[in-house]
C-alpha cells in the first residue's frame, strides 16, 4: 500500500478531488496548510509573502493505483505557474478499519 501526499493550490482543490472521486478514489483527507517551496515565497506590490495557503490531500491506495492517482493529481492540479505544489509517495505497512477490524488492502 502507498500513501500519497499532495500539496496543491486551494483553487485547484475541488477539481482534483472531484476527478479523483470520478475515477474511483473517493476516500481522502484534506487539510488547509501554509508553506513555501523553493521560491521562498512571493513578492506582490512590494510586499513579501513567505508562506502561502495550500491544501494538503492525503490518501492511501493499492500499489497498482499509484500511477493513475499521481496522473490525476498532476494533470488537474497543474496551472503551469510557480507554486503549483508537490506530491509525495510513502510506503504504508498496514491499515485498519476501526469499525470492522479489517486490515491491509481490505481496510481500504
């Protein structure tokens, strides 16, 4: 199993989550976060903004679904401008559904 963390622009959130849902990946968690990337913030009208608002999506999936999920996130999250975000993929050792006790892939 894999965990995908996607840091995206807030204005791309609905399209990314709707596209994931339509593709069969409705389960995710989203957080409103602030941060900066390699550009170290932006300057607008002489004012420097070091930390910008972003959305963090997390989801756990089967190994074979990772590439499809990454493709959806990158294609629907991309504006082509600096600050579009990053995606990270992590290994997941186990998952447990609290209500049923199901484990592993069955818990997804």
